[in-house]
C-alpha cells in the first residue's frame, strides 16, 4: 500500500547513461536534464565536489588532489561507486522540489553486448539511486524507437549509434536485435586522434577540450569539392604547450588537418558497418536497401559522415532528427508505453515488469 502511494508521488525516468553525456527523460515531461557524465573528486578525502556541467569545467584545470573523471568507459561502468553517486545526483535533481523523495521506475540505455555482470552493475547502480525497479534497453533499439522507425514490424532497420565511448551497429526487426556490433571507436577516440595528430604534426600538446572543439568546428569525414570551387578551408587557432621548448604556443589548424587526424578511425567504423551488412540475412538487407541506414548519437553530426557511408555501402544514409537525444527519446517512448513496448527491454532473469 505504502509502496503504491509513494510511487505515485513521482514520475518514472528514462536515462541515456552515456560515456560522455547523460540525458534524463521524465514521464509526461520530456527531456529535463542534459549534462556531461563527469564527476570531480577530492582524492585525499574521497569527497565528490561536483557532478555534470560544473565538474566538466574542472577538466584539465584541477590541482593534484582533485580529479575530474568519467565513471563510464566505453559505455561500461568503470567506477561503480562514482557512477552510483552520479545517478543519485541526477535522480535527486529531477525531484529537487519534492518534500519526500519518490522511488521511480527507471529505464537505462546500455551498449549492445554487455555481459550479465555488467548489466547487473548498471541495474544495481540504478537501484542504489533509489529506483524501485530498473529496466535496461540496448541503445540502438532505443535510438531506433526515438527515430520513430517501425521496430516491431517484420522488416529490417539498420541503426548506427555513435556516442562518446562506443559505436553501436544493429539490425532490428520484429522488436528485437537480429545482429549487433559494438565498436570502441567513437567520439572520445576521435578526440584522442586529434590530440595525437597535433602532437606529431605540430609538436604541440593540447588538452581533450581543445581537441573536441577542433573536431566539432572543423571535423569532416568526406572531402567535398565542387568543380571550379575555390572555397577557403575552415581553420581555427589552437593553443597548447610546445613539446620541444616547453613554452606556450598557438598554431592554426584547418579542416584537412582534422580529416587526416580522424580518417583511420572513421574508416574502421565504415568497415564495421559493411561487415554488419554482409552478415545480415538477405531479406533484411533488401529492406535496408529501401529504408536506408540511420545515424544517431553525437558522432552522427560529423560533417560528411552520412555521404561517406552511403558511398561505401551503396545504401542511402541519413542522420535522424536531433541525433543527440535519439536514445533518451526512445527510452522515454518505452516508458510512456510500457505495456506495448516491454518486449524491447533487455530483461535480467529475475526481473519482471510490475503492472501499475
């Protein structure tokens, strides 16, 4: 009786618990939180100083005893206690004006191919964040639902979700994932590629934030050239420490530099997409040829990536509307229609969906 009473005080939550960013969807309200998955910790005391946006501001700017860290690596919880605290923070932020903190039902997006131990770790982190029930949904499935694809019909849908830590490639039909691949090459790897390139090419050491800014502003996966066009290349100054002199220095990089920096990683993503197509049953490939490939996640916004994939696979490729929020919107849609869409959830053996 009391459980039902307290559950009605709050609304259920869907979370896209990403390596780079965490997005929170509240039932009946939509997306209410978009913050970096970063936690700042005082190593001497173990005290958590900041979470989310405030913690990200500290990255690369902290004294030795303070570390701004990400509790997830490649989509998997690498620091359970910190991840638990981060989840608690976001749940409490949703209900910060409540006198009594409710215990909502929680749906969390996870990468494909997690082991049962890893799934259980995510579920336990959610439980310890005061959720009364925790359900998991694989990110490509959530992204497909967020993109309003007919996932429950007998037809193939190919979704590529490029996040911060992983790229998830999945063929979906009849409410299930027929084939999936999880690649540890995504936004974070592209940032590191830029750092390595600038270090090798210009002998300049730059930070992750600078590399990410260069990737977002200048990043491109495909060289666009029109006949007779003399369009100037986009460029930007970046600042760092010269590895030879040890002194501060500014250099100007252009879009060709960034394309060269990330070229190998982008090719690996394209190769895995082609491998997934080769392993897909012929009838589903025929469907995909008609429907096309759908790109979601922050990495989908890399300029020219859709064009490159379309040329390499000979299949129309499109970036879904608002790709950054596709996963959390899909998880939210499941939350709103749990009775109809419960089959798309990844269930642990002992979990059941309680009926309201």
